[in-house]
C-alpha cells in the first residue's frame, strides 16, 4: 500500500494513505515546505487542446469549487485568474464528473466559442473595461434557451439539430453583462416533467445521490450548478421546474412574478405559466443573475410594465437580519400527509423554529378554497401544442414543425408518450375547460393577495416538494408535488426556494416562500438573512475539488482484525473508497483459523468505547474470502470520514467477537 513515499515521487500527486480521504495530502517531513504550499487554497488552470478534452491543469492560486460570483470576480480583478482559466477549470470539472465518476449527465453541449469569448473579456479587463459582476464569469443555460452558437434541442431527439440564428433575450442580456455562456444543460424532454429524462440525453443524476433524480425540468442546470460546473445557471418554471431542482440540489432558485422577465427565444410549455430565471448556490449570486436578466422585452409583451418594478439592484435588498420582523404564514395544507413525507416536514419545521429565533413571526394560515381553486387550474394541456408550433414556426430550419410530428415519427421517449399524446389531443385552444382554468387562476390570485394583505404577511411558506427525490426509473417514492408547485404558477406571484436542511439520508430539503406581486426584493431579503445566519449550503459529496485537474483517486484502506494479545484467527480487509461514486469496494480474507470457522465478518458502526449495529456482511458463515462493492449513503460517508466504521470478526469459537478494527477514513 502506498505511503508517504508516494509524495516524494510527486508533491502534486495525491498520497493514497489509509489516513487520507478525498483531498487530504500526507507528506513526509522531508517535504514539509512543499506541503505547506498546499495548505492554502488551490486551483488548477487547464491547458486544453480543445473544449472537449482538458489536460491536467497546472497549479494556480485559485479553485472554482463552490466559489461565488463575487469571489470569481475578485480573483480576476486581483490577477489571480483570467476568464479563460475559469472556463478551463470548469471544463476540467465537467470532464471529471459529467460522464465519469458519478456520471451526472447534466451537460448537453459546450460552447465551442467559450475560450474565444473569455479571452475577449480578458482583453477588455486589461483596458479597465469591466462590465459588472458577471464580467468573465462562466454560466450555463438550459437547453430550451436559443443560442446562436449551440443548437437548442428542448430536451428532445427530434430537435437535436435546431440551430437558432438569434439568442434568447435573457442570453443576450447575460452576454451583454459579460457572462461567458459555457454550455447548455440537460432537461426533461420538452420540459414536460420533473425527473429530467430525455430521448436525447437519457437520465440526469443527482450529485447528492446519483441513484436519484435531480428534479425537473431544469434538473440539468441544478445538478451542474450544485457540482460547480459553472458559477450559476438558468432554467424555466412552468410548475416547479426551477423550484423542485433547487430543493433537490441544496440551491436557491426563484420563479419571478409573471411579466418580470422575458421568455422570448425560449421553447415554451405554456405561454401563460412559463417563467424563466436563475438557479444559484447563494442568494447573492441569484440576485446578480436577476439583475442581468430581468427587464422589458418588446418581443414578449407580458413584460411591458416590468421596468417600473425593477430596483437599481436586487443586491440592495440583502440584509443579514433579513428575517427580523418578517411575518410568514405557513400553509399546512400543502404539506404531505403520507409517512414518507414526514422527513421533509420535520426539516422544514426545524427551519421555522430557526426563523423565529432570527426574529420572524411564523404561524399557520389557511388559504380559502385553495384545494378547489388549484384543481384543474393548469393550462399546459390547452396551450402546449399550439405554443410549441408557434415557436417552431419562427425557426425555418427546425427539423420538425409540431408536437404531432414528434409523436408520429416516434421521436419521443416511451415513458412520456402517453402524456405527450394527451397534450397533442386538443384541436383548439379556446375551450370551456380552458376558460374555466383561467377564471380559477384569476380568482386564486385575488384570494392570495387578499390574505397577504389581511394578515400583513410578507410571505407564505410551504415545501416546494413534499418528499425526497425518487430513484431514477422508480416512481414508488413519487415526487409528492401535487398542489404545491401550482400555487405560484397559478397566481403568477413570485416564489423563492431556499435550502432548509438535509434528510436523515443526506438528501437536501427545500423551503418555498411566496410573496406578493413584484415582491422579489423582500423574498431575497428573507432568503439572505436565513442563509447568512444558518449557512445551509453543503456541497455534494460526489464532486469534490479536483487534484491536478482530475478527480481524486480512490482511497485505499488496509484493515486488520485479530484477537488482542493472542494467536488465532485474523481478518485482512483491503477497502477502496471512491468518493465520486460513493462506492466502497473490498477484498476480505480470514487466516489462521485452525479448527475454527467463520460465522461472519461484518462492517459495523461504532465508537472507540462502544460497538454499533451491523451495516454490511463482508463474509458469511463458512467463507474465508470474498470481494464485492458497497454503496455508501450519507451517514455511511460521514462515519467513514470520522473513523466510526469498524470491521468485526465472529467465529465458532469466538461467537461474540474475535475482535474489531477501525476503518480509517482519513
């Protein structure tokens, strides 16, 4: 097993010592001064031959992992890093984790001009022409935003070659603000669901547990931003498609007031319900993205009055004591009642107590007639077919012209076929059911605004999703979103999702706050106050900082169990832990049995003074050797890192334990 001598071969290469986990370096005394250099923040600048292949990066003084937009901007201003280097660093992370390691499958395509654009922005900076906080900052956009340098697939194989000739309004705004559009993110096919599966890209994975969905339809953006594939990203929300992925990836995401930002140049799901906006790892980053993207657009008449409601900067609303004096009404009818919903409810209730401690008034309220008004208030069924056809008609080069053609040519994913056929069925938009849905929407908006005024509420609070993410391909746990995502979508009122905490299984839990029309500053103020006091952001375990421009190599751990102070049976287990896949491979063997025999070799939780329960069998009765792979969940990973996992050996002559040995995780 490699030890400290590995460091002597190359200081920049990671030692795979039994006391080392993820990014830790263990070096010999002779390398003391070299190791000190690595105790500071480290980053790598790639030297790629092209955007698809990034070579090992050379040492720099900056790492993009979990860095905020302001930190990236400050590093550029200080000359620590260039925009080109930022692009290279993010591409290195994409290469390491998008189709390797956890295989998030969050990126559809990279911008072939990203390096060129970054270099142009670097030249502007040298001339003291800095456009603002987004200058030189790489961001990602969902693959239903039109981009002149990349195809816009809308998440479907049928549109894989649709090449727009004009950028979407929000893309133009981002470029004008100095952002580098790094690439485009995977999405649920035609934005028609919440699991991010597609006939073009397959399934996208959640970086907190790659076996689970990232939410949808903006799940690719959320997974990518959570994994530090870019500084921030954009999505669309028709009924939860920004808010659910934000909740599932420990992010902040906002569905703005209807009419605050343009949808022109974005493939539609519903012209009445669609909203386009940002997802980010922090409230400040979200505010910066809002500053760059909101505004009136002649091509989207719904934004005509937006200018009157846009502050000089949304960052001006951010206050550390942002929750003090705020009145928040909890809509209990939007919490789940099933046993599997209890975990989310527990985390959110705990968040409410913390908000009270920060000076907020938090109490239950009831929205009159909410259940009935939400029922059948969605207009997606009546609008999608027609809105999509109108969008495609504006793209003469589109390979198909309608939803019906996608279905007829069998270019859709089988598990979505029924839903798409249902949405292709209406022969005309203007039906009695459609008119009734519009009436309900107006009525519910009036009811909610009246409640906010009557109770002097700054926000309504409820879960954006009622339970943890389902497993990919398994709907048994469900998404639990019925009646929740539709409140903001039906009323057109803004709603922000903030990280509330984590479930016992280590999955993020979100909390949604809905405010009055154009109440984005108040929502951001509350969200920022929560974030600054609680610090809810925790990066996903499967996408750690890179080492020499690559994912950390697996950690090798040797563990030996033997009877203390006596000859007899002994067990040797060689573990190989891959943090990027959360897998713990092992090869186990037992020797010196003599006339004895194995009952079991186990992996158990425990502490120095006390053993804990069995979590896995490494050897079963009568076996003396075996190899296999275990998948670790959040608590397992934490216990491994904290030296709280032990190997125990049980034999016929020592049925209550020959002995145990700690599995050194770092």
